[in-house]
């Protein structure tokens, strides 16, 4: 596109914005693949982090304040871990199965169903399983919260909740910034960057259909 070495394209004005737009598009493709369960979020190890929270128990429900910046830097929640073992807010071991995610409708029905995780009906401790719903701005303070049941899992001692998540990819500002997506998908990023820059120049766009790109992404990731 710049075979006459005109130095037309600048890092800050052209390349970094194209890279960030390509990252946004790749994020959309991964999200589509997650929804069809053809790829799982765990494959993006460089973007996987665990945040440790202290829940507050009200009645039979534990609530977790995720903080005002949670939605700004979080892509998707991978799992919610009730009462993990941790030291200095660093996860060291998982003791229980991940909490089952429920929709709000399922959350309400679960109160009266003894066979659903988080049931409000008294059952033997050995058969209890945690569930959660959220995140949502449930308390009107501008903070996103998770709600977990049964609250009895989070009483006594120092209860904790581990939230495994994919963080959003940091914005690219310079050519020295590191790409945190796997090397297998870097060619797809380069193709998208080239497409974006070509459209800026009024040339024929080099993009392909999103369905085809999702399939290409899956092929690259699963080998």
C-alpha cells in the first residue's frame, strides 16, 4: 500500500487506530465463538485473571461489589469460585466447584426447587451447590454486583469469592506495545488492519464476511 516509501502512514495517526479497531473486531469474533461454544475463554491465557472479593451476606444471599471500574476492564466472566483458598488476595487453590450461573428468572425459581444450585430449600450441606446471577446494578449505587446463594457458604471465618474473567485487551498506543492475543491469530489481525487502512484510502475494502472470519478464527485456534 506504500510501495513508493512516501511515509504516508504514521504510527499514532494511522497504525495504532487501525490496530485497536482490529482488536475490537477480533474481540467480537471471539465473543461469537464463545457463544457457540466452539472456543472457550480459557484459551486466552494472557488475558485471564482472577479477582478476589469479600462478599457481604444479607439473609440467604451473598452480594459481591465488583467496583466501579469492573465493567471498564472486563470482557467476560469465565467463572465464579465460592470460598477459594487465597493468600494476600492471590488465589492458591480452588476448593469447590464453580458456582452455576443463573438468569434472573432461574434465580427466582431456584428458591423453591431443591434440585437447583442455590436452592432456598434446606438440604444437606454435602449436596449444596452455589449459584450466582449478575453482574448487575442491583442496588442503585452505580456499582455492578454479583449475587450468590446459598449465603451459608459465606459465613464464618473470612469468606472470599474468586471471579475468573477475561480482561479487555489494553489499547495499543505504539508499535512497542505487546499483543496479548495468541500468535496464531496475529495474521488475522494484520489482515483486518490492512482492510481498515485500505478503506481509509478509498480503495476496495479487503475484508471478508464475519461468518467466514469466525470460522477462520476457530480453525486457527484449534489447529
